[in-house]
C-alpha cells in the first residue's frame, strides 16, 4: 500500500505544535466491521452514527493527534470501534493498537480497591495506616481508604525537587509518600492525586493479597473479560506495538507550570518518560495502564451491567454502586483548580454541561492527560472511550473535541429513568428490572 499523503500546515505546526497527518483520513482508518452493529440495533440512525464519526474525523484533522481511536457502545452493542492515524511515524494504527491511559488508569485501579473490599481484604472506612503503618507518619494516621479514593488523602503531589524517575522504584516512591506531610491531616481538602495514590493502591494490594497490582488485575478483571492488553505496563513483545505519545498544542508557560505542580515535573519531561522502556516495565496504577479503546469501553460496559460480563460475575452489583456513586458536591479541586465532583475513584459528569458532554450528571469515568476519555452514562446506556497520543491542553482540537462530546450526548439520547423507584439492588445480589 502506498504511504498516505500528508497534510502539512507550517504556520499551524509552529504555533500549535501539530503533527503531519493524512490528507485523507480514510487512508489511515481501521474499522472493526465485524464487531460494529447496524445503527438500528443500538437504537440509533445511520445519520446519527455518521455525524459522530464525522466529528471524530474533524478532531483528527486538527492535527493535534497522530493517532485517534474511539469505541462507542450503546445498549451493550458496539456502534463504533475505529482508529485513524499512525501509532508511530509511518506506521498506520489499528483498533488493536494499545495506548497509555495516563490518569484514566485510576478508575480501573479504584475498582481494584473496591474489589479488595468486596473480597473482605480491606474495609474502605479503615485508615490507610491500618494496612500500611508507615503511612501514619506526620499526622496521616486517620486518613481512610475512602478519602484516598476520593482525592482527599492529603498527599496529592510529588514533593518538589524529586525526579519523576522515582516512578520506577516502587519502594522508594512509597517511602517518599509515607514520609510526606499531609496538606490536611483530616482528609478534608479535595485535591487531585495525580501520581501518589497509585503507589499506595499497589502496596495495599500486595500486603493484603500477596499479588502485584498487575497480577490482581489480570486474575480478576483482564483475564475473565478476555482482554488482550488492559494491563499495567507492557510485555517486551508488545512494546513495539504501543502508540508513542507526543507533546502537542499551544505552549503556555502558566499552564505548563500548573501541570508541573500536579505531575511533579514539566509536562514535556513527563511525556518523554511515558515512551521510556522503563515506564513500560513499571507498575504505576495511577498512570500506566495500557489498553485499546474497545477494552476500555468493555470495562465500562461491565460496570453498566452492574459487574457482569457475558454471563460472568466480575463484581458484585453493590461494589459497582459504591465505586460510582457521588461523594459530595461539585467543588474547586485544590490541585486542578477546577470545579470537580468525584465518587470513590471516578470523575463524575454534570448538568447542564460536564466533562462528558451535555446533561451528563449520571455519567462516571475518568480522563487522562490530556484528552484520554473513558466513561459510562447509565441514563444513555452508553460506554465510551476516546484514545489519542497528542498531549495538548490548548490548541485547534478543543472545538472539535467538544463537538464530538456534544454529538455523542445529542444522538445517544437518555433512555433510562434515573429517578425510578424500581429497586435495582437486592440482598441476594440479583439486579432488578429498570
């Protein structure tokens, strides 16, 4: 096959740090035709699906992403499972190309902690220090697992002047976090934990089960759900198949400095680090889950199914309920400096407009740096993932990205009465009719 003709815009490339993309997206598009159903089988029209896909192509044309992939499920059926672009310069991506989820990894890691609770290994109301005594240092002894899951753990940031290479040394990173002075010893301050919580979760799994976080994920979620990737880090065999991340978008020092305070290092260095083989070998539950768009959508579909996947019970329905229900109201997050609403592990939607589009107050999921999205909306009965490799905050992608979210919200209209008094959960674990 001939190499695709590249579209270049020198001025835009200099200003917004865009990448060369195919002039015709169809030349670099992979469609999982075998999995996609006819639109009517998902209660959608061909025009609706066409408009959502057109919005995806418009987003790709922004030039911010060398690779973009999407998987949309509605009523449990795959409506779109497609990728476009190159996972590395000159190499066309496919729907089976794994991408790093960055912080979107946290939703999966949080579910693992809820699973520990379901299995009786932990109690979310217990202090972290009950399981990891060293965490009690400097007044953190009463901070609970539930507070840590909802970004009130008191240790949101990596201390200044600490090299992010520390990610590759779990014990050293854990010692640093345990020795840190909390921002609030009562867990009363909401501040996004970008990196730190993952090391605590990994240690919690290890001390209570004897398994690594990767082994635990594989045993209870990835393998039972038939995932090809969906793992922390990558095997050596798969490292050549992974999509590389790139710094793109308008460079704004103020934003870079704010991101550096959250990430613990300059964003450009953080992105370079994610393409490092050491990052692939590490287990960082807060940042280095690798998966395809379909696998992420599959995970959220399982949550929509109240913990069930193709007849197999992955989670108890009440475990899902505890993981996704709101904990508190919308308030300013002291790390992100944005209004946020969390569950015990998920970023929640909002109305009239939220991070998952219009009227998304029932949606739950997580975003990853900078435009990785994975979410479920039980009101619309959709499970969505949007994956990409360009790490832009400001740039020509913003308008088409919001249009894509808007197209999904508009065409996947609400179909479930979320205020129904029909019981959903029962003591015998059987889900009631909606």
